[in-house]
C-alpha cells in the first residue's frame, strides 16, 4: 500500500472528493441523538486524512482520531490543530480514557483478516466505551453485498497540481477480497506509476452481529447511511450501530 496511502497520501482527498462526508455526518449525528448519547467525546478509528473527524467536529463533538498510517495522519494534522490524531492499530491501541462514541468507517473494519481479529478489535472498542456509549461502523465488503460483476472502477480526477487516474479491480478468493489498484499520476509534466493491493476479510453480516452481541453490545443494522433496516438482499453498505 505504498503508493496512495504513503507516497501520495496527500492526493487521497482528490480521489475521494465525491464522497458524501457531510451527508454521512448528518446521519451519524442523527443516530447518536436518537439514542440519547449525552456525551460528546468521540473516537474515530481509521480516521485517514480527517474528513469525517472535521465534519463531526463542526457538530460539536470532541474528536480523537486514530489511524495506522502516519502519512495519512500527517495530512490530517495539516488540516486542523483542534483535533488530536494518534497512530495506532485498531486491535491493540490503548488510551487512558473512555469515549461516548466510537466510529470506524469506510470499511476499515474489513482490515481485520479473521473473525478472531474482528472480535479482538470489537472487544478493544468495547473496553474504550463508556457505559451506555455507542459504536458505529460500516461494512462494504460483506458477503451479502459481494458482486464480481460490479468490482471494476475507474477514477479520473485532477486539480491545479496533478492529473490522476486510478483503476481498481476487486477479486475474491475464499473469505478474502483483494482490492488491486493501479495509478497514473501526472505532475510537472512527468508521469508516475504505481500499484497497490489491499487484502480484506469478507464478513457475513449476521455473524458480525452475533459477535457484537456475544461481547455485550446491543446491535442494530441499517441499509447504508439511512434509517432503513438492513436486509440480506441489500446491496448498500451495512451500517452497524451497537450500544454498550
């Protein structure tokens, strides 16, 4: 993952310029309000370049962000000085406080490559939540959503500094998805090329819900960033909301 997430982390936001951070933030804020979570201390795991964190900060939350990638965190820290960003692994990070809300968005949860790792991560989240607190995460690589015919994507974007093309193709081998991406970046009349591969676990949604409940959460499943309950036939993201 050395191309986008490290060497060219500063162009991550250009590729995802069309992502609906504001719309997702409205849904998340509404869900938190609906469940009457009173506190404002919010921990975001896999915060990346900080776009969700900054959007949530504008809603009055006190944010701490954690990401494994130091290059992405460097981009986030340049955007704002009012949010604390830390480097850490979602399975093993340890903070000397508990939070009212924990978020893990943009399919970050799928970087747990086994159900054992998933449970370790969810227990770590549980330990960092206040009693009555809420965990929200989403899943884009769930078994019910997988469609090999819709696994190719092309992104063509540019700004005043660069032109960038990314082609991505997802394949499945057993219980894992492999997201392969190739990049062409043009800057200062020079071309740069790169490839990267992300290995992700494809989870079965009902089994994830059972894992949450075994740990002690009370879980709800939503169809994408909407108030519709998740159904097995849904092809949208699964959004999991779990109360401690």
